C-alpha cells in the first residue's frame, strides 16, 4: 500500500504542473453538393504551420492545443476561404462543423458546440472527468489500437478488471460473474449459457460497439443486483452522412499444428451449414438418435480461424431525420487443449488421466447481426430501434485415456486388468434475439425524459450430447463397454428457453443553472421493470448390453458399429430412459428511484435512493432431489422475495480543473441465479457434477470507494482508488460435503470483506507532435485483500448441523478473487499521415479460488476433508500491428497469448493417513498462440 501511494505521489508531482490542453474537431461539408462531406480540404491555424486536412468523411482534428484563442483558416480550391476565431478551453473538445461554398456567408451557418464523439478516448476521458460517479470507459478508437475484437477483451483493459484465460469469465475487483450485471444501452441482456449470469461479452464484436463502460459504484439508476459493478455496452450509432466498411481476418492457433490434418469435431458437425445448425431430432425424439445418428466424431482438415464482416449506414434525406446502420458478420475459432486431469478424495488419488491424454477439440462459429435505426422528429424528440441477433454454435469433443493409463471409473480390478477411455461430444446451439426501443424527449431546456423498452428471447440447446465410457482390457486390447448404471453409453438433450420483458423510464429536471448555462442543481426520477421466465428440460437415453461383453466394438473409433437397430431387435442391446428433469424459473423485478445532483462551486454531491422488489420463484422436478423436510422426491420449489431500499452517495471535490477526489458509498445486493437454485445436476466431460441449491439466498453488500484523479492533458490520466466491500451471507461454489465429486452453491460464510487499491495511468512517454513518432503507456495495477469466514450451523440446542470449516481453516479468500491484477499496454505510433502503429499489451491476474473445499467427515473436518481448488495466475502477452495504407485501406496483424502459459488448477491435499499436506495439479492445459492477419476497407 505504501509503495503504491508513493508511486502515485511521484506521478502526481511530475504532472501537476503540466499544461492542460484542448482539441478542435469537426466536419467540413460541401454546400454546392447537397452538404456531402468535403474531403481533403485544408484547415490551418493562422500564423503557424500547424494544420491538417479533412479525411474522406470530411472529418478533421487539431489536438493538444494550449488554451486560448485561435484563428482557423478553412480553404478548398474553388471555394470561399473561411476564417473563424475559436476559443480552446482546457480539457474540452470544441466541435466546429463548417459548410464550405463558392459564395461567402457560410460563417452564419456555423454552430460551435462542446459535444464529442463517444467512441474516442479523448471524449470518454472528458466524460469520466465530468461524471459524479466512479466509472471508466473504453471506446471503439482505443479498441482498434489495442487489437481488441470484442467486448470481453475491452473490459479486460480497464483497471481492476481481469478475464480468466481458462473460462473467459470476467472479474471486476476480483469478484466474478454473480456479482456483476451487464446491460446493453442501459437495458438488461440475457446470458447465452446456463452456467453464467452474464452474457459472453465475446459475442459482441468491436464493429457493434461505440464504447464499453464499467461503473464500479452503485447508482440508483441501475439494478441493485451488483456488488462489483455494472458493465454497459453502448452500441454503434450513425455519425456520418454515409459509411460502408468491409473487414476480413484469418489466422491459426499454434496448438493445432499437431492435429492440423485431423482436427476432431462432433458427430453432429455435418448438421452445421454456413454457421447454422439443423436439428435432426427434437427433444421428444431423442431415442431415435441412438441408431439414427453416428456416435463417431468427424474430422476436418485445415482448421484455420477467420472472421469477416461488413457495416453500412448513413443519414437519409435532405432533412437528415432518419439514420440507419446495419452490421453483420461471422467468426470461426478453433482450439486444441491437452494436459492432466486428477481427482482426489481425502488426499487419495481417485481418478486420473496422464499428462497429454486429457484432450479437447473446440470449435465455435458465431454469426451476428445488428440493426440500428433512429428517427429524429425535431431537435427535441427522437426514437431509436436497436435489434441484435446472435447465433452461436459451439462444439467440444473430449477424449481421455486413448493412450492407456487412465483410471476414470472403477470397474476393473486395477491396472493389471486394464484402463478406461471416455469420449464426450457436445454441440451447443444458442440463438439470442435482443430488441430495444429507446426514446429521448426534451420538453424544455430544463426537462428531459428518457424511456426504453426491450424484449429478449433466448434458445439455448444441447440437442444431442454423446457419451461413451469403455474399458480397454489388457487381454487382446479388447474394448468393453462400461457396465455400471445403464447410462455410460448415452445420448442426452438439454433445452432452455428464456423470455424477458424489460423497461426503464427517467425524467431529469434541471432546477438551477449557472452563468455558463451549466446545470448546478438537477433531480431525476425514474423506474425499472423486468420480467424474466425460463423453461428448462433435460433428457437422458442410455444404451446398455443385455450382459457384459455382449457387443464389443472392434476399436474405440468404431463404437458406432454396435449401435444398430438389429442389435436392439435381437436383444443384445436395450434402451434405458430416465424421466426428464425440468425446472421453471421466473424473476419479477420492479424499482423506483430518486436522484439529486448538486454543484456547490468545486464540490459536487449526488444523493440517491432506490426501492427495488425482487421475487424469484423456481419450481423443479429433478431425479436427484429429495426435500429434507418432507422426504418428497424429485419435486420441489424455491420462493424468494426481497423488498429493500438501497441508498447511494457520490461526492466529488475538484481541487483544480484537472485534479479531483471522489468518495462513494452504497448498499446493494447479490441475487442467486436460476441455475444456482434449481438442483439439476450438470455433468462436465470429466464427469464432475455441478448442481443448484434451493436453500441459497441473496447476499447484501456494503460498498465504499475513495478515488483521486489527475488529468494532465485531455488524453492522459492518473488515478488512485481505494475501496472496501462487505458482503453479508456471501455465495460460493463449493465442493459438497461427502465423497461425491459434486460442486454446489452455498451461503458458506456470515461475512466477507474486500479491501483493495487500484492505480491507473495513461501517459505519453514521447509526446504527440505533428508528423513525429509518439509513445504511449497505458496500464493499471490492482491489489485486493479479500477474506470470508467459514461458518457453522447449529440447532437450538447447540448441536452441529453443518460446518463449512475444513482443514483447520475458519476463514478463506473469496471464490474467483485475485490478489493482484495488472494490465499494461505500450503503443508506438510513427506519427506520419498514414502511421504504423505497434502495441505490446500484457495482463496478469494472480491465483484465484475456483471452488472452496468441504469437510469429508462432519465430526472431524480438520482431518477428513477435500481442499479448495485454485486456478493459478498466468501472464498473457499480445502483440498488435496496424497500418493505414490510405483513407480506405487498413492492414493489421496480431499475435495473441504469445507466451502460451500452461493453465493449472491445483488442489490442497492432506492425507488422512499420515497428515502430509501438498498442492497437487488437478487440471492443466494451454490455449495456444493465436496469430492472425487482417484487412479492412471503408468509404
């Protein structure tokens, strides 16, 4: 902590005397040609050699100007030269749009504003500087610079934010999926995965994004269901008279080199055409797939990664009231993983797969489309329609034990008899439709009404998952089907349908303005509504021999040969069917809030209060559940209701125009998800089980932040933030008590605390100058101290009912939290008209707990237990290159994950026999280096 404070002080001292600057940007239009953009016109600061030319879209920019008046000269051959005196204000972006014509008088039509594009780093830093709440944003301009292709990569460049290289999950201040909320244009968006609360941000390509903002403090305008923050994606809007672009990207993953000619995909891959999946058998016809579809994986050659996309749009009509934008594209990514898998029980190795024989082939095809339309009735009223379609086809083929030596299920008399082989094939098809209607109405200069309504529809299916478990006998290498339970050879289906209606409404009233016409007192009233419903069903169909060795496939790659209709007709094989597992979930949430902002000279205060009512109802019918109170099997319900007030305070004091301190405090909550409540058991390819817990309840959160911000220039930032969080009844993924390898969700502690420090900087090591190279360093480092108690549950007589303590521990770190998070990027720009740009970006997140452990024996948890599983930290290094050939063509190259570190999960192990403790690897793999080249064209 002391080192970080000293470092921040040194940075502050270095820049506190730096001259703050401003910028002038704008658009030149051609009055003689229907106000089309005027390209290649000259813009010069009179009396100097400083100037620029407008680009193909008529856009020009003069940056890093000292405050004061400037005379700008606008000229173009055959047109009247215009001169205009402009006042540059420190820390602001002045926008001047100039119509050029053959005749004088155009100056009468010029309007000077201080608005800025919300996709530029300068504009977003200015917005961050003006905001009362603590938030950070990254825009489309910076995404391009950092080689970021989607929203997931965008968030990982923000201070205190990290992304698991193994799962892709985003963590804000060390807190994972359940503590976050994600919105799109301020409205909730659905998850594409039953296992997550938030949508995979990688599904939003950069061409859809105007900016991504992370609000790390709770605002009454947003849902109270957040402890670490809210991620809001702002989609593209039309800002040009016309725009059109094409892009293409191609590359390869280094891990695939050894399987380039025989990359495995699922047996259902032939049903995927042009990125769309055609389902052969519906849910209630799954038994026909036993003999009607293959059980054998397919193979493809040359599994290269590529993507392509286009965008088109513009402002329609002479009155420019209608704006349209459309974008679509497709991406394909292939990945190959191999490593170790082990499972321990009380320090004893139970199941294991040797190094290099635990293998995954992954292929993902994302097809995305976006439409944006905006109609501006007049200067005070406009309505926008946003529509997004995402079709995701994810295939994973898993094999363990092909080379021998694997022990995965206990059916043989030790290694002397043989080993096991497991193959799991799964194709997941997710279709997401998001439709939003957004309105903005200025009833007067002092009254602004905003509203939005949305409808989300999700179909997330696993239509035909295939599982084979076989023994490879030492005797003649004979292949023997697994013979325990009747479902080791199975096909299963899982269908999810989510429907959601949501809305928001806000009326902002300015009560008082200052002499510069800036609002100094304003109040906002509003409300939110959300109704989300889920229907879930799962079905297992097993194929079992009538007796052991009744049907032996000739090899593990010829298992399909025995699953014939004749073998079922003659009684050699028989079908086993489980009753379908189902659950239905509904979340009804509505809220109202009031928020006041007052500016008192250098001091600004925001005080707000939110009332929110949340009702979560889950009804389920699953085979593994028995109600502990009634003893009734399968059927159960969980009904939860929370009605609370959530206050929030944000305070800001501006010591100078470029240095401010902020203090924020709030109360919020963390609601459990449907999948954390419904006790359905989801089985991973390694046969590890995750199930919900009907008794898990919401957590309550206290949040306090203190932040110092310094803006040396309009493109530079230095900040230091200290934060504290207290979480009551924290929710954790833990191993269940007992020997089963089952993960579930519990309120395993009474209280968790998080104390952290974030240091962020965006500075020019070599300053920007006309036509000269510049070097920029952007980065952040966070330290987080986190811990939670492990509680005991006792009855009224003091008898122990359950303990979450184990191995002598009565406290532990938070699931998913890293102690250290670091993101750094160094960008070299050659500074010419069409510069070369090179970026080296790295990030690191230290070890984080994947799952808490659990006692094996309730009465002796100090000795008989299974320890926590931890995902070890890794360093990820990326290289990005881009070059504008001219106004239209851009080329680029990237190399992601250059170091290709081995990702490991380790578990704390203690032998119940001799008490020796150790940390053993339970899973390992690498994701490979992704190298790619790209080309884009725009006009």
